[in-house]
């Protein structure tokens, strides 16, 4: 469309035709604006071809000017020379605006980003409008509208005054933009310097005196790994802190009252060495983890983001941590079997403190429907075909479940499904289509019967309430500095209020649709633990989902797409031993459902109780208590290590004959 508009503009200028010239200009600018709003990839592609928005607008403007010259039969070179200078000034101001915007952005890029911390001392302020800061292409097109309209009008009327007026308006808009941004560069209007910001951070650390924390680094899709440890961390004895490395992660982390600080640079991260921080838990390994492990005054515990049977979860990197915290004896044995260099003395069993919310088994389903949760894991990085059942068995499992008229299916795929193997993504879409079609057929059979409108309204009300407590809304133009300003100290009692709102939301969610309706559960709500509580049966793969579900001691089944025999499959993966095994053809689904509905057919009751203790540890003391005990013990080790460092440092200072150290004598002389 844009290319055609340029061709039409050129034709209109050569004919000459005001109608063609004006229409082509309008279409071209409208298409360019639309492209900047909805097709950013195309904008980038044109930029690589050096056909940037600036080049495109310069061509438009001078095609319009060329058309005016052809339309005006009189010779008025001076008149048009003024218009040319006006257009050149407008585009020069556009470049100046971009340059000043870069300068403003740099002054507003602090060496740290915070959340849940009062950082107002850093002279934080709202960000300039997005049109001035981040949307240079859209700004150019918007500011160029008056000049383009004036040029076209001059062509139609034969008077250059309209062109001059339009260009003057465009120049004025650009001057206002430059002035607005220059005002932001005044010392009193910009945040503090980098060094001042870091000095403030050290002062805040000294005042807050954090003792325990969580370190996390990763991509956008990995944030769930940190989120699952937020509540256990908040319950720990001491003053918690979350340390991040990627700026975008600050706004990705779920709602929490724990202070959050992001330190992108290694040199700034090292300032934690002289803080009161004693220990950090690590939910995942990342390339940047080695940087924080260099801090000798802090002890580090790897807690992982799940309790999986797969040996791939026993990463050799785990030996870099001071301790590896696992759920129960099974994980300890797994590390020994994997032989990745983790000393058994460094393995600490803490249970899974996240699982306190999972309700225990209450017997066979009593309603008209058996709720089955199918929660397959993703394909993983190692290419093992047995990682996920989605590709080979997913459609068969879902088809068999949907064939039972007394089954209500909940389908919750792993958020990374399809991120490595396209076949998994395609199978996931087909499964969702099958479930959607089955729900439509059930709705038709029930003649459109739905829950009461009041239940739907209640869910909407609870959603709004939960969003208010857990979601921060920002202007489109907001940058890190503005978000830091708005996300200062949380209101007292917000954590308890948010927890109550989350419970109320879950109740409203399950009540908002008929008991016969199948559900595809994607996104953060409802969480997998809420789905556990709603389910009578879980079908999954070898993953931490099985281990967590065992906290309920409800029946479960594991899909075997590994290529191993059932006997070898059970021997290879301990989590399988207390559940049914489904072949890829899902032929065992009917018998599985019968064992859930008739507990006397369930032969794994005792095995599940034993496996639960083997995987998750004993019920007493609770996981929360064991987690806190492990934290206090590691903090004590950190204190002992610091004391030893101080003694060793003192021993290295030369002694004087009078018994004083050289530093003591210098202090006396001072």
C-alpha cells in the first residue's frame, strides 16, 4: 500500500493532479501510521533496507512540493525556497527531538530498579509522553500532518500561504517537543546520578537490614519459577529481599509485598557483599547465577522450581551452591544416582512449603461428574520424546476422556508447550479444539443451560477486586522510573487482603460455569494447585506436577511415551510407582476412571501415602517449619563464616611490638 501510494504521488505530481496527489498522500500516511501501530516487524524490515520513516516522509513532502511547482504556472522560486527551508527545519527538529529523547532516556535509566521500596529520594518523576520518547516514527507522521495538509490545500487553491501555515504548525509542534524534553534535562527535573542512586541503595540496605532473599534471573516465560517461592519466602523468619538481574523482570514478578531490587550490572551486584544479607535461595540456574555466587559473605541454597523425577533436573551446576534444598529422600537419592558432584552432606530436605494449600483426598467423587485434570509437561530442552505426552498420547488421552459422559475435563498444558518442538504446539492446539467442540456439544445437549447470571457477575467482581490488589496499572508511556515512583511501599495489610481475595476468586471461578462444562485452563489463574483441589484424578507426565499432586494422596496416572516397558518405566521413575500407567493409545482410561469412582478398585492407596513421604518428606514438622529451620541454619553458617573472615583479616594485619596493630597506631596518631 505504501509503495503504491508513492507511485500515485509521483504520478499526481507529474500530471499534475491535486486530487491524485492529495489522495495518495493521505493513503500513504494513514498506511504508515497503521504499520507503526500494528506491524512493528515490517517497520524494522524497512529500516534495515534504509527506507526508514524519515526517508519515507521526506520523499512524501518533496513529492508534494514538486506537485505544487508543476501546478503553479507562475515563477515564484523565492516563495517555494522558503517552503523548502521550512520543511528542512521541520525534519532537522525531528532529528533533534530524537537526540534529546535519547539523552532524557539515559538520565532516566538508573543503575537499579526497585519495587515495594520507597525510592522517592531518587527524584523520581513521571515519564514524558510516549510520543516524544519511544514512538519517533509515529511522532514524525503526526507532526507532519499539518504541513502535508497545507501543501495539498495550496495546490488546490493556488495560494502558498496554506503550505506556509501548515509547515509553521509542524515546526511549532517540533519546537514544543524539543523544549519539553530539554526541560527534563534540567538538574532539578532529572533523577539523581548513578553514583547517588547506588549510595542511596547502600543506605537503604543499611536501614532495612535484609537477612534472607531470593535471587532470580531468566526469560519472560520462566517467571513462574520465581513466583512459586514468593509466599514461602514471605513467611521466613527475618527480613526478605528479592534480587533480580533483568529490568523487565521487575514488573513480571507476581504480586508480593517483599522488597524487590534489580541490579543489572555485576559491579553493582557486588555491593550486596557488605550488606546484612546472609543467604539467598535460587529457584533456577542461569548464566548470571555464577556472578552472585562470587559474594563470599552470602550463603546460597538451590531450591529448584519443582520436584521432578527426571535425572536432567539434577544439574551438575548444583554443586556450585552451598546447599541443595530438596523436598524429601527421593531427591537426595536422585542426586546420588546422578553423580553430578553434589555432596550428600550439602543436601537438605525441606519438603515443599508451597503445598500447604492442597486439600487432602476425601474419597470417591460424589457428584454427577468425575473431574479429571490433564496437565502434561512441556517437551524440555534435551529432546527426549518421553518428556511430554502431548505429541504421542495427548489427543488419545483427551479423546478417551471426552468419550465418557460422566467426565468433566480440565486441561492445563505447561506454559512452555511448543516452545521447542513445533509438533507439541500443534498437538496442543488440536487438543484445545477437541475440548472446545466437546463443550459445545454438551451445551447443546443441556439446551444452553448455564449458571445463574449472578455467579458470572460475582466472578467479574472478584476478578476486579483481585486485579486491584495484585496488578499495577501504568500509563503506556511509563518507564522504570515512573513505575518505581508508583510502586513504593505497599499498603499495610495488603498481603493478607490479597490472599483472601485470591481464595474468594477461586470459589467464584468454579461456581461461574456448569459442573458439566470442560475447561481449558491457561494463564496464571486458576493456578495448578487450585486445579488439584478441584480434580478427582490427575493425568500427567513424569514431572514435578505428579510430586506436588501427591500431597493430596488422590489417584493419578502417568502417560508413558518413553518407549520403555511399564515395568522399566516404573523402575526408572519413582513417582510412577503409586499410580496407573497409560500407554500412548490411552486404552487404560476406562479402567482408570472406574478405579477412581469405586475406591475398592484403587490398589494404590497405601503406595501413594508411602510415596508421598518418600518424595515430600514427613508431614510433621510441616514443610514451612523445615524451610524456616533450613534458612535459620544457613544464616547461622553465614554469620560464622563472616566472623571467621573478620578474624582472618585481622590476623593478616602486621603486629607492632606493643601488641597494637599498625591500624591501631595510625588511629591513635589520628
